[in-house]
C-alpha cells in the first residue's frame, strides 16, 4: 500500500514541479528579458531551470507525503516552506543569470510569483466551475485549464505591467520596502492561496470558495500595484535627478561657450590691431599673414543670426563640424528665438545638433556628412528644423528615438529635455526619419509683444 502511495505521490510531485516551474519561468521571464544578461546566459538559464524543477520536485514529493501521513498543521508548514524555498531559488537564479542586485531580483521574482498565482487562481476557479471540486491532476482538463489560466492572466499582466517597463526601462531598485512586498507575497499569495484550496475539504460551499478566490485575486493585484508604484516612484526620482543635473550642465556649458566666444572676439580685436599696425608700418611678416589666414577662417564660421545665444552655439558647433569634416548648413532668423531663455535655446538647438553630430560621425559617405538647420518665423510660430543623414535604423519609443549608446540607462534624456523645452513654451517637437535622413521639427508659438 505504501509503495502505491509513494508512486502516486512521485507522479503528482513531478506533474506539480513541471507545471509550476514552467508557469513561474514564463512569468518571471517577462521581467528577466529586461535585465542585462551575464555571459553565457543561456546555459546559466537552462541550468537554473533544471535545478528549479529538481528541487521543486523533491520539495513537492516531501510535502505530499507529509500531507498523507502527518497532521494538517504539519503539512501546511511543509507546503508553505516549499513555496518560499522556490521563491529563494528564483531570486538566486536571477542574480546568477543577470547583472542585477538582489533587490531588483526580488522585484522581478515577487512580481512574477504574483502573476503565476493569479493564473493559478483562474485555473482553480475553472476547476470549481467545471468539476465542482479542487484541482485534479489526473483530470483530462488539468493541462487545458492550466494553459487557460496562463492565456488569460499573462497577456493582461504583460500589457498592464511589463510593457510600461519596456518603454521606460527597469531602474536599479534599492528600496528596502521591497521586503514589505515580499512579506505580502509570502503571507497572502502563498498562505491564503493554500488555505483556500483546502476549504472544500472542510465542507465550505463552492460559491463561498469562489468569493474567497476573488478576494485573493484582488489582494494579488493590489500587491502588484504596490510593487510597481515603488518602481515608478524610484524611476521618477532618478529621472528628475538626471534632468536637474543635465540642466545644471547645460547652464555651465552655455556659460563656458559664451566665454569662449567672447575670448575669440577679443582675439579678433587684437588681430585687427596688429593688421592696422602692420599697415601703418608698411607691411606684415609671413607669420602674421599665416595667423591672419587662420583667424579669418575662424571668422567665416561666425554666423550673425540676430540672436547672441544662437550665434555662440552655432559658432562652437561649427568649429566641431569643421574639425571633423562635417558640413553645417544654417538658415536662421535669430530674432524668432528672442522670446526664449538662452539656456533653453542651448538645450533645444544644442541637443538637436549634438544628436545630429553623433549620427553623422558614423556616416562614411563624404557627401552625406552634413547637417542642416533652419530656424525662422512662420506666421506667429517659430519653426525649427534640424536634419541629418544616418546609418542603420531608428527605433521610436514613446515618440522619442531610442538611444544607440552602449549604456542605455539615460535613454532619451537629451530628446526628452528638448521636448520639455518645447512644452515649456506651449510648443511641440517631433522626431521622424525618411530613408536615411533624420528630422527634428519643433513648432513653438511666438508670444505677442
């Protein structure tokens, strides 16, 4: 008799271990796909999955045997410890496979665990409706109903929770409040779920059990929302700090740029004095003539648009283009930007030109190493257009071009800063590509004087 029971328990444990490990792997995998992988991540992930299945099989077999031969309280503790042990294994596997802190791993593991638990609730409720009883692993409906639970819950959770993370990025989590979420997962998603599944054995009617399952689902959703609120608050703090740093850097860069242009102007004045002195003396040395030629070339790069901030910016960017063999074509009416703060001009136009420079540097065709800028008044609107050639493809995320930098942590902060400046003046900025040409178009209303 004991041999037969052991065989049944072994089969049940194998089915449970395979089913739940697969569900957890898919749920946690939705978040793991957002993490930076370690080297040889595929073999690491396969090894981790194998360990998870083997350990969960041993744990389930032990808890099932305990449930047969021990009191309910003992089997309850054994089953609860099984789930906690699996959660710890998943956290360890994430740290083993990805370059993340234990807090980020906890976030992904607990979020995935709650989603799996929600899917399990759908499966259990379907069994209650179909067969009037709890989950029966020998039932031909076992696999279809488990797939139904995943098909119903996973896409919805992906759309509501994972997709926003894909758009905005998964920041490094250092908030120790994640322990509160972990406690909720252990106490609610595990313990409450386990107790609900034994209510039928205690003689509780099916409708009442269904109500309690619904309450459990609401608590799970609340736990998910709480966890993601922590993520988004941390992300918002990170973005605000970064944007403030960028604003401070732009202010410093603008001040430095203005001082550099003033120094060039002073140098030009000295040169003019030398030329006048040489003319009064009847000639100039070869060295002075070479210096004059160099300074004259620099003078050609100075544009007079009617806006000092724009002039200074175009002069500095023109020097960069000249040094790197890039053609900068500019048609600008600086007076159309007179209503804007100089630092905002630096942020809007400077970021656009910096992004263009980054793109054009990767273009090998000399004919296409060019940037065009047009700024003019159109009716009562300032229209700013910056165009450049580029290699490869452009991926848009939330209306902004996705960064191609090796470190995507600060994705889109420059373009977001441009959008913030445009919105500050009740305008808009859009980004688009046409073949191998990229366009930045800003449209900002000019205040009436």
